[in-house]
C-alpha cells in the first residue's frame, strides 16, 4: 500500500519510527504544512527512499508572512526534481466555519500562487478543499490548465463530484470510510480509477479506530470497504489503487 497523504513530521519520534518500519507500506506521500514542516519532511525523505516529500503551506492556520511564503516557493523551485508534489495547500474551510468573518481572498491569492507554481514546474498539487471551497479550487485549476490535482479527504456535493470526475482529478479516501455514510456515497460515485487511499495521519479516527494511533495499516480496512462498495475483489482494488497512486505521483 501507498499512503497518499500523511503528515509524517507531526508524529512523535517513537510513533514515527514505528510507522516507517511498517513492512506492508511501500511509500508515503509526506505533505508539509509550513516552512519548518517542509524542512523536516525533506530530512525524512533524505533518510528514507520510500518517503516522497511534498512542499506547501496548510491553509487552516493564520496567514504566513511573505518571507516565510517566499522561502517555501524557493524550496519548491530548488527541489522541483526531488519532490513528489506541491502540498498540502488549499482553502481554510474549517477555520472559516469557526470564524465566518475570516477574509478568504488572501488565502485564495496564496493558493493561486501555488497552483501557478505547480503548472510551471509540472508537479502534481495536493489540495485541502472541501464542499463549496472545492468549486473555487476547480475554478483556479481550470483557469491555469492544471491537470494533476489530488483532492485529499474530499467531501462535496454531487455537482462538485461530477466536475472533479469530468476533469479527471483524483480524490483519496481515509479510514473514516468504514463508518461515514457520506464518504461511502462518494466512493460509489467516483470511478475507482480516480481514487487513492490515505490516512492524513496523525489525525485520529473514530469507530473501530477509536483511541488508536493513526497508522497506515488502517488503510487495509479502507481497501476492504472500497472493495465491498465497488463489488470487486480486494486484491483487484488494491492493485488499481496502487497503480493510480504510482502513476499520479510518478513513483518508480
């Protein structure tokens, strides 16, 4: 299995070591959340050939200053041949829910800069964009003719799903697919050829995972759930999803 979206640098040292020793995980798309995170992820990738770094700035936090932001763009350009993607980037949906007066335009401006960078460098982009924010992001992706877009832990309307499918953008499914009806419906709607799996670790999960450290092994249960929904053998689903992930991220 390949974890298509994990915050490896957010794990505590012992937990991180435990995850990196997992025998059944062939790769990690290790996303970043700010400048320090980019640097930590780069170090992990230098130490482990199966860690594929992505540099970006997570939108669910106060706006960065221009010095930090430019340093991230400089890192992206400097390491364009070594990184798997630009990400995690997107829009602050959950922050905006808590604070409806949060100005969104500065976040859109930052995201558009990352999208332009992804286009210029021919890199995939990993997106934090759910519900109505996903439509704003689709507008920007279409405006700049970006074709390799990954909406991680996607949630959205039928119209938005159809738009993502029509553009052949990818989504990824977390272990909450075992107990969330909304996610199960998304799996039903999306072609298997546009689906990847992820943990978004160390984000914790509920249901059968309550109280447990989020580990990529949980994706085994995700595969079983996807296979049941798609009425296909688990082995076939596993092969297709791994092939999707390798092709999207150009993994050897």
